[in-house]
């Protein structure tokens, strides 16, 4: 009988691209992973992996085995969810991966509410700007708080359910000058010096594309994904920034925010979970808390104390 743990290792190696990367994510040594994959190869009697440049790829037999493994893992997940549904109670552990820019106004209030409603539940939160949906099928995390900018296609992987949370527009942020809250067109920023995220990021791409669509190439002398650094440059009068509304601490002094006139730039925030026909009470509770926190923020209700975010 095939060992489900070895199947999971095979799937992880393929997803990570190498045995070393898979071993790191599994908190094992590369030697231990190699030994288990060798044992799996002996079990099936055929090679499952082949070199592919600096990475590895599945052989045809390996591809077939991983397809069956996916169905096995789905069945195990359904069994766990069914038992949890019968119990009808929220579990004791859950893991969440979230973008830094969502911590202050969504994640922190959601975790506070969960601690109050479900005191036995411990949520491990990985705050990273690399919160990838591919972690869900691997079982690395239970819930991902992710984003998608309007200019990007939907690339939700198979086996993942997406729960919309909030439409989060970017605001134009300048040094406080007593100006009103009038909308500002992107074209007005043609003479501004901008602090923007790197063009390799989703946000950086969205800003550059919107400026080009508005008919100009922006001046970007400051390139940083750290929103606290962007705000420091703005307060000093050195730059203008475009920052998602949810990522801006409303208590920060010395800045002024304006909505974008005309065609806005926005990101959609969502919670994602592994697909399951039977809902898991624990992940359902986490997603519900995130949804409530996002709704309260969108409605202008007070939330937990904000912290300085970074994208």
C-alpha cells in the first residue's frame, strides 16, 4: 500500500521545484526527503522524477501518481471536515497567511474577535508578501488572505475556493496641506515624484499601467514596497504615493489622501481555502472573522489599534 506521507512529499517536491526547497518547507533534511522518495519509487517500480535544468519534473508515471494523490488528499480532507461537522465545534488550531498591508485593519481585528469567540482556537499567522494560493493544496496553510489587482487575470488554482472580502481602491497620498477631499486625476501626477513598489510586484505593475493609460510615464525616484517608508517620504514632502486604502493607518499624521478621479486602481481582497464539499467549522470561523473585519473597515467602523503596515 502506498504511503500517503511519501505521496505528499512527491507533490511538495514538484510544487517547490527541488528536493532542497521541499525539505525546507517540510522542516526536514534533503536526505530524509530523498530517502522517502526513493522508497516511493521502489513501491511503484518506476521513476517518478526526472532532472529539468536546475529543477525536477514529473515523469509520465509521476504525473499519473500525483493526479491520483490529489484525489486521495481531497478524500482525506473531506473525511476530516465531515468529522469536524459532526462535532459541530471549532477546532484548536488553524493557520493563516496574510499580506502585511492587511494586518492592521483586517487581520488584527479578525484575530481579536476569534480569540474572544473561540478562546481555545490558536491561529498561527504567517505575514508575508508572498502569500501564495499554491500553499493551500499543499496543506501548508488553512486560509490565505490574498489580493488580485484589476489588471491581472484570475489564476485561482484547482481545488481552491475564493471568498471575496473587500474592494480596496488605491488612494493618492501627499503631504498634509489642508487641501479638501476632492478626487485627483492620475494625469495630475505627471509632474510628481512618486514612491512606488517595484515593477515586479502586482501593485507596482498596476500603478505603472494606470499611469501609462493616463498618457504619461511617471517619475519614480523612490522604489520600495515598504509602505511605512513610502509614508515617511510623503510626510517629508519628497514624494507622492499610491497606496491601498486598507494599508493606510488612519491615525498617521502629516499625510493627505485623495481618491483617484476617473478610472480608479483597485485590488480585490479575498480569503481562500481548500475546496471541500463539507465545510470545516474552523476555517469557516476564520473566514467569517476576516469578512466581518473587512466589512467593518469598509463601513467606517472602528477596529483594533492599527500598526504600521508594509506591502
